C-alpha cells in the first residue's frame, strides 16, 4: 500500500465567490457539472475534485479549474496524481479517508456524484458540515435513507435531488400542500431492451447494455437502466424524498425521455416536468436553486417530436423493479442488500462472468438469504452492505459456473 500524506487542510483557500466541490468529477454527472461550471469560472472557486481511478482526467480537471485539492480514491495512484499535479499549485491526496475529508471541506455547494455505496461516507461528511448537497448518488438514500435524512435534519444541510426524475418531481411537487398529492409518477425510458423478449435478453452483451438510447451515462447506471433496477432504486429514493406513501409512487415507461416526472393532484391536475434528455438541466437547477441558472441543453421542439408514448413496465421481463419495491416494503437491511447485490452482479456482467438475466437472479437470491434487521447506525448499513456483497459473490460464482458448462 502506498503511504499517502494528508493534505494541509488548514492551508486550503479558494478564490472569492461561491465555493464548490465535485465528488466523482470524472464520471458522467461530474463531467456535466464541470461543463456548466466552465461557463462561470469567474464566479466560483473549486475547493476539491475527487475521482475513483481516472487519474488522467482528474489531474486535467484540477489544473483547468485551479482546484485547491484533487483526491484519487485508489491509493496506488497517488504517485501518478502527485507527478501530474507537480508545479500546478493543486494539492494531491489519495484514499477513501481523503475523499471523505475533501467532502467535509468548507464548500458552499457540493455535487455528490460518486457511484455506488462508496459515495455514502463522503456525502454524509458534506451533509454533516451543513452544505448544500446536490445528490446524484442513489445509494445514500437506498442504503441508509432514514439515517441519512436524520443527518440532513440535524445539520440543517440543504438536499437537492439531481437525478432527472427526482429533480422533475421536486420542481412540480407542492410541499406546502402535500396532502393534495394523490401520486407520484417516475418515468423510465425502458432502456435498450424495452421491446426484447426474455429469450433475446439472455444473449445480450455488455456492449449492447451500455448503449442507452437516450442518455449518455456511465457503464453501471446504463446497465441498471437496461435491467430497470435504476428505476427500482429511484422508487426507493422517492419514498424518502417526498411525503407520499410507497404504494402511491408509480413507474411509467416513456420511451422518448421527454417527461421526466409527474405529480397527480386531488383536483385531477397532472403536472409534468419536461425537457431534453440532458443531465445539465437538473444539475443547473440545483446550481441556481432557489433561482434558475442558464444551461446549454437543447430546447424541446414538441412539433418535431410529434408524439409521446407511455406503457406500463413489464414485471416479467424486468423483475428488478419488483425486487426493489419488495425491498422497500420489507425495509430494514433489505434495500441495502438489494443495492450491494446489484453492484456485484452488474460488475460481474460487465466483466462477462454472468449473463444479463443473471443480474436480477443474483439480487433475488441474495434477498432470500436474510431476515432484514432494522438499521440503527452507519455501522449497521456497512455491515449489511458487506453481507450483501458476500452473498452475491457466492451466487455469481454459481451462475458463472453454469455459464461455463
């Protein structure tokens, strides 16, 4: 293991103006965030940028934006990062603890876009400091929803959803009259295999699964979209973000990805937020909140689009959505196990070890192994996460063995 010196936190300063950190800056959401920030460099100062392993992109971003601190989560890459930042004035650090420490720095606005359960501790660090947190990490709410929201309330942090669906709901949800809301509708594109039979899905490749028809996203979330687990995770998130019972949160397949979310009210009104499938729109909303800021997303031309279509999701071809709803109903450790097993299964699929249909099967078998105890602390969450990963790896080995026969 590489010895990584701690950055001199006390010496870190930012230029006058709004102070911003981007956790997960080299991912899809992080890059879109920096694209928006590149248009307002004179108005902001970058406190910290973090990445998992993409050290080349991280160093390039840190130098371009004159960040005070750049952190690579993989400690073995610290020497590379240090060398690439030599002479730039950007402090370098590495390791999971350094990522969390970077998240706790004094930034006014923090983009939390680290993918997976690895994003939980850094996002909590930003929340505990009372920052305005733009939340693009699903796992904070999926794995530790109640605990996470307690921390938000305790620290008076501001939590703004970045996922296009939750951001859409946030824009049209009347929080002062929540009792008048009948239901929330999350829309789903249906992914690249929306019209495939299960037999056809059995043979799809990772290359096919990461080619989303509408959105430009990272590999993991693209596969989640293809299985519809992404929508299942969003359903769990929505149950924590909005004061609506889970049974009144619906999912509707909308192939055009023009309507991102809808709220049905007791007077019959159905309010929808619409926009081009461009993550810069919800990111810009959180950057400007409570005002609005400009974004270069393509404006909708409804005459050109011509029609919008909708259909109910198929629970047989896409069982992940059913599994997520069941995990939400069970509560306790169930959503944490669901997420952990899914992360292991998706990674295994992307490496070619298991088939596409095995992803949901691994998750279902993992959930069947536990009794879903209550979560009372972050340690409980991490313990459930470890259990879910261990069980899922066992089922991956069995699935991989069958595939190799």
